[in-house]
C-alpha cells in the first residue's frame, strides 16, 4: 500500500507542475522527487532489507519469469516499437505531447484532438510523461521499463499467493504461454496496468486487517478509486469493488465501528475521483465514443437492438470462456463459492460481476458489433486472467482441503 501511495503522490505532484504551477517553477521539478526518494530509502532501509531477506526466493523466481517476459516482449518491440495500433494514438502520443510541451516551456494542453479517443482517462500518459520529464527527454525504453515493472508486480503477487513451487510455476507458465496475455504485455496500452492494479487490489483486500489499522483502509480507497484514472473500465471496477470492501468491514466489526471504517475508505477515494472528474470535464465529450445509449430512443429499439447483438456476444463469450479457457474463469468462481470463506467468496462474486459487466457493455456499443467484439473482447477479458489464477491459488492454499467436509456437512 505504501508503495502505491508514493507513486500516486508522484502522479499528483506531476499534475500540479503540468497544469497548475507557473512555467518558471519547472526547473525544480526533478529535485523534490529525487530528494524524497533518498529520504525514503534512508529511513526505510531496515524495512527494505528485511523485505528482501524475507521474500528473496519469491523475488528471485519473479525476476526469472519477468526476464522471460521481457525477452518475449522485445521480439515485438523490435518490430513495433510503440506496441499495438491504438497504443500510440490513445496513450503514447498524449504522453509525448505532454513531455514536449513541458520540456519546451510552453503551456501544457490536454492533447485531446490528436487522439481518436479524446475522452480516455489521461492517468497513464501523465505517468509516462512524468518519468520522461524526469530524464529530460522522450526516451522510449522508459515505456518498456514501466511495462516490465507491471509484469514484475503481477508475477510477484501470483508467486507470493501460494507456498507450492509447482503451483507458482504453473500459474506463471499459463501467462507465459498465452499469446493474448503476451500481447497486452507488449501492447504498451493501459490494459496491463489495469490488470496489475485489479490483482493488487484483491490481494490487499485479503490482507486487510480492519480491526488493527486505519491507514490501510484509507489506502485501499485511494488505490481502488485510482483505477478510474487509467481506463474507463477502472471506473466500473471501482464501483463494483466498493460494496465488497464494505462487506469486509461489517464481517469483523460492529456497525458503529464499520461505519467509521467506511468513512475512511470514502475519504481515500476523494482525490482520485476529483482528478477523474476534472480531466474528463476538460475533454468536453459527453459519454464514451465506443458506447452510446442515444440510439435507444424507445423500449422497442432497445429490445430489437439487444436481440440482434446477442448472437455475436454469445459467440465470443463461448469461444473465450469455454473453447479457449475450458471454463477456467467460472471454475475459479465456483471454487471460491465452495470455499466457505467469506472474503474468498466475496472476491469470486466481485470477479463474476466484472465478467457480467464486460459482456453487458457490448449491448451499448455504437460501433459495428462484430468489429467491436473482435478488437476488444479477448483483450479486456484477458486482463482478468491473473486475478482468476490468484483466486484459484487462494482457494487452494487456504480452503481447498476444507471444501469436501463442509459440503458433506450440508448434505
């Protein structure tokens, strides 16, 4: 959680320099982050040392798999240095525009007109630009480094989740051998970041101890609300995740204490929510260009258009979930329900609700439905793969041995 707070604070610091402080202040931009980094390393050196000592085997295994991911990704980056076709248009072009305007000491304008999706959240381009500015130029290896760090974080959370070396390895090998996941690693879009943040959020939810700390609850609100700054799906996931957090509080504490914890969580969501609304308002765009309800003028139109789209959605649903993954996502959900652990069950329900949302949104597609599904369905669903693998590991580690006796007890 503290690591996320540092990154989020750095993001807010960058936003202040980009949009609110005078241009003359830009000369000092690198100094506070560098000084702060040295201060943090100095005062946290014991904790950092103990962390590396405690997690040395997990970190070593994570590094090994991350290097394999890096090698595979560079095979694509040698050919397509800016990743997939809309990575440049929607993310990196914005980041490069912000970087150039900042370093050239001109007013930073939101680079909306240059994008085919001006309404997309601007969090990732600002984060990319912040490191480019820190290095003093547009240096493309920074893009690759950020992607690899997201991969490292994803692998570490999956490896840390279970004690079995075999299960750790199988989990990562599933990701390594899946071309769709390798694509989001090398696409240089926001999908990998979103995938990592969802996994990090459910991991923190399980590790959260509501009876002991208030800061962790505040950080949880900050972290999950920040998803909205990187992708629109993140806003929906934030909304879907919040009830699960509330349930987590009420499981362990009295109603009065739980309400105090919920207030802390809500306070944590305020700054990311304000930033999301501020940047979205700057786009002067109503809604999302790929989705619209304006064409649904009456109930008959809604019904007829929905009926027409069902066969297309069903084809991609069945192909992805049962032909490609043999029901893995749904097996993990069922196992979480059978675990009889309330938090594991809540996590399964949360991921299931995301699946429902990811299919329902296509009923509101304003694009050709066949094209829209072919270009996005697999990509947005594969971002959930690490979370579903994590859920299976959690059930296996904590609950699987108790499932059969508890099922028999209810029979």
